[in-house]
């Protein structure tokens, strides 16, 4: 983790905007999420650079395309209706963070380990 945080310190990106305009469902993990129809290029580039930093720190990462999303519900047994129209919610980010996910009998809890400013 320390090597990862050292590598991430060199990652540079500007402030990011993401439009949450799609409701989605991943059946295998049973996750209901909101995300952009298309991941903005600056977000995809940041994800690429962060994966590179992880690999440099000898942390294995998957090679799937990054899918920006906000988890709405876990263990969602029923997928949403096929055609749900949503008004876009636009989020602006000025920093990104490294979180540790901690599983407990009460569910998953996320603890921030560190965060980094995004440039102008």
C-alpha cells in the first residue's frame, strides 16, 4: 500500500465532471448503480494512470475497461425496469481517494487511507 501511495503521488489530472445519467444493474454481484452512459475520457485516463501506478507497486489489477459508477444498493435481488429515464446528476470532483473496503457482519464499510488533489 505504501508503494502504491508513493506511485499515485505522481499521477496528475484536472478536476473532473461526471454525469450520472444511467441506472444499471450487475447481476452477479447484485449491485444497483448510477453512472454515465459513457465514461468521460479524463476519468478513463485517470483510471488508466492509477492502474499503472498499482502495477508499478506490484499490485495486480484487472484489465477490464473502467466503468465509472456510484453504487446505490448491494445485494439488490431485483433488477430495475429496462427503460428508466433519469434526469442527469452532474458531479464535480476536485480530489480522488484511496479507500480500504472492510467487510463485517454489518456489511461493507469504506475507510479513506489517503487522498490527492486534482489540478485545475
